[in-house]
C-alpha cells in the first residue's frame, strides 16, 4: 500500500483497520479535523470516529490499502473494547493502560496456544502502569466496577483482580514495589486457565470429575509455566500457586491452612471471589454487590477466608460505584450519585420520575410534563434498599 494511488469513496461505518486515508476526515459542520490524510487506521481510530457519531458520512481511502492483516492491537480492541466501552472510560491514560494490558495478555494467550516460550516483559511493564493508575486515580476501581455490571470480556477478570488487589494492598499500606508485584500476580493468577479448553471453562452444566480436576489444576499449571522463567519473584509464584487455598484448609491444590498460605494468595482469594461473583457469566447474572459482601462474610465466618484481611477490604471497597443505575425497593429508578464513607452499602441515589402531564378538564391547557429528581440517602432511609442494578 502506498500513498498517491487511486482513491476509493467509502462510508465511515465500513472502515476497517489497515485502510489508509487519502483525504482528511473533518467534523461535518464545524470542519474540525479529526484525522489527517495518510493515517493508517487502527481500531482505535475507528472507535474515535464513532464517538463523534460519524457513520453514514463518506471518506476517501487509498485503493489496495485494505489488504493488511489486522495488528494484535486491532484484534484486541475489536474483540474486547466496543466503542461504548472505550467511551465510558473517560480517563484516557486508563484507557491506554487497559488496551496495552489486554495486548500483553492476548500475546501471552497466543504464546500458550501455540506452545511457544512465554515472554513476560510486556506483562511486567503493564503491571507497573496499572499500579500507577490505581495509585494516582481513586476512581479506577469505580470505573471498572460500573463497567462490569454490564460487560464481560475474556481478560476482564485478570485485569479486575490486578486492580482490586493493588487497591487492597494500598489499604494495607504496602510499598510501591510490592504493589507492582501484586499487580503482576493479579494479572497472571489464572494463567494456567489458558491451557484449559473454553468448552470446559464456560460449561454451564456440572463438570465431570475429570474436567473438574483439569480446572483445579490451573493453579499448578500457571505456577509451573512461570517458574520456568527467570525473573518472576517467589512471592508472585506462591500467590499464583496458592490463590485457591482456603484459610481453613478446605481449598486446593495443597490444602494449606492459615498463615501457611502466602499472604498475597490470601488477598487474591478475596478479590478473586469478589470479582467472580460480581461479573456477569454465561450461565448466570451478576450477583448484587451487597449479596457478594454477605457471601464473603459468610465464607469468612466459616473460616475459609482471612477475617482480618477481609474486614480491611470490605471497609474500603466501593460496593456501589457512582453512575450505576439501580432500582430501589420502592420501585423508583435512579443512579448512584454519592457513596457514604464507612457505609459502602448505603449510597445516595438520585431518582427521577415524570411529573405533570395529567389531562385537565375541558378547555383547560394540558399540564406540562417535567422530570422530577430527588435524592434518596439510603444511610438515612434504612428501610429502602437496592433491588437491582440496571446498567450504566
Ligand atoms: Fe483461579
Ligand atoms: Fe481467578
């Protein structure tokens, strides 16, 4: 593909990664330049044009520029980031970090599938970036938590676990170096699952004994793959190996108990369950956050989780993130606008309802319809509770 060849007219909605623009694309009315001529489009450019509502408009590409194979980045954005997902992450740096994290994970998955040697530098690099995002922006978890109420994508779990575990480490006062290693452990904790066929992982029904054994083996499989590489710290290895051990010895694979389980593995166990429950799965809807809290508490009362750690985690977790649309037990619908410090289950919800619009008597003008908004502070209204999460 080269500049100066024949051009072709095409609708913006039909653009594909790899096409090269023969003329710039400007915003229709204002003429503001969005993309310059000569740009080789990536999926991100295409999502960007859609954000501006451009679909049916025409643009010009160079003929023959459409044969390029999509790059790994294009593939990742195409598969995991729909335009609406990208748009809902307002922080550009977080958006970029998430894209590079997915690229690193996709690359790992490719290598495992093709049986080639693992290269860990990219994932080590992104674990550092993810940690920075969590330390610098308090809303990282909130943005992700709101997203996952409606979207589920392949690596979402590993990225969530990494972000949650870094936040958790921050609450526990751990140093930056440790937090970065924790992020890495979070990203890699389920690495062993990449060797398990998707039909088993996503199977809606009961697993056979053999399948279950294979799933359980993901802890050791991940550990084994990582232990072969130099430069993976012992703490990360232990955390990956032990993340399904339970405090009372009821976990797998080794059946370790209490302090014998590496502290990072105990942290991972908590955030792993938290994320698994609050994400929508192919076989069930996401569990409501407060039900997850109840579930985690029950597990800890039975002795399966480290109670001290769990209490720190639950004190700081944003259970209902800002912007989340919910239905209240009164039947009213609204969005979470504030969280109450110390009372994560009782946020402030702004509900809106239609007012007016009644048909008056003959001859009188119709009452105008208006939207009435009111704030419901759940901390001050203990009998009202959230019954469902709608979307963002
Ligand atoms: Fe796991
Ligand atoms: Fe996991």
